[in-house]
């Protein structure tokens, strides 16, 4: 390209633009002449014109070819890579078909391992869900429980057994509403019965400790039928906020219970699958051993 053609391309209004050229040989020297390739960038104001002669034809490009344009091209390529609805459906179908093949595999080890991986993923998901229901305990003043004599304990025990007022603790466990009901009963009665049903073995003692911390009451007796008798105290004053702030609501407590039940069943299922996998591997090893001895 001659200087005259370059001046015609750039125009007479551009003032000494920066030029970037790269020279190199291309192709074999069949005619005895060297063919030079060059890429020339001409900037005029805020617009740049690029002349590219890498291929057989000359190509012109108008626009910024710097890093900004590269970033824009990357963003455009990422936007194009966004999956359509049909592509997502096809991907889900592929995953389901893959899982179906594993479930119907003739190899028992493949089936057991697939179930085990799926159960472990569910267990991790449930643990993450349960972390959202952990309530941080606020620093509380030290509670000094009242010292009762044996005669007073016996009297309060008999009184609590005779009275019919009680607070149920069901599948939700201890939440803010249980403590609120205890304070409402203590407004007119010295004692209140807390009936825990359903209750796992030993869980009634956990409920007793938790309710003692939240209500500041005193445990008089724990019955074999999972019933706790609480005493409000001699100098009892009803608090302004009867439902502690560091407790769950009724709805949140039910959601937590469901996740806990699911986690318990999933953990039992994982143990069962691990036992099945170990038994199968032992069976395969024993079968191979018998086959080797027979040969």
C-alpha cells in the first residue's frame, strides 16, 4: 500500500495518529518476492479505523479495539451462553435419564452408591436448613433459684398434682408460646404442669432444663409419664415480655421439627446403605476367593 493510499484512507483532518504495525513473512517464496502482512491501527478523535490484511482480503474495522472492546465482547459471549428454557429442560431430562440408568443398573454396587450419594446430599442440605433456626442466646442475669425445704417441696408437689392446669409441649418442642402459657398460668396459680407428649426417652430432662432457663421457674418433680411440675417462686413478678426474644415462633418451631425428623430418617437410611454396601463388598470378595481356590 502506498503513502498516497494511506493518506486517502486516513483523511486530511487527522493529525499524526499512532500507528501499530506488525511485519512478518507469510507463505513460501515461490515468486521470489516476500509477502508482508500488517495490521494498522489509525485513531482519529474518539473513533479508530483498523486495517487488517492477515488474510487474502483487506478488512476494515471501525471502533475501539482496546481492552474495553475485549471486555464488551466477553460480556456479549457470556450473555449468548445463557441457556434457553428448552436447553434447561433438555439438561434436566439428561440428568433424570442418567439417574434412571443408575437406578436400573444390573450392578447392585452402582445402585447402592447412587442412593448413598443422593442421601448424603440431602443430609448436607438439611443441616444447612437447620442452621437458620439456631437462635443466638442473649446474655442473661444470673438466676439464683430459691432454696426449698423438703416440707415445702412435698406440699407443692401434692398441690401441683391435684390442680388441673397444665401446658402441653408437643412435637414443636419448647418455643416462645410455651413460656408465655406458663407465665399466664402463674398469674393465678403457684404451680403448673408441663405435659411433654410425644417425648423421646430422656428428652423430658432437656425440656426441664430449657424451661427453667427461659421461665426462671423451679422444677419440683418429674413424673414417669413425662410430666414436669414447675413452681413460680415466692417472690414471683410477671415479666413485661413473657415470651423470650431468643425463642422460635410457633410456625418456625414446626418447620424446625419437620427438618429434624427428615434429618433423623435420612441419617438412619445412610447407615443402612453403608451396611448394605459393606455386606455386598464382603460377598464379592468371598466369591472371588472361592473362584480362585477352585481354579
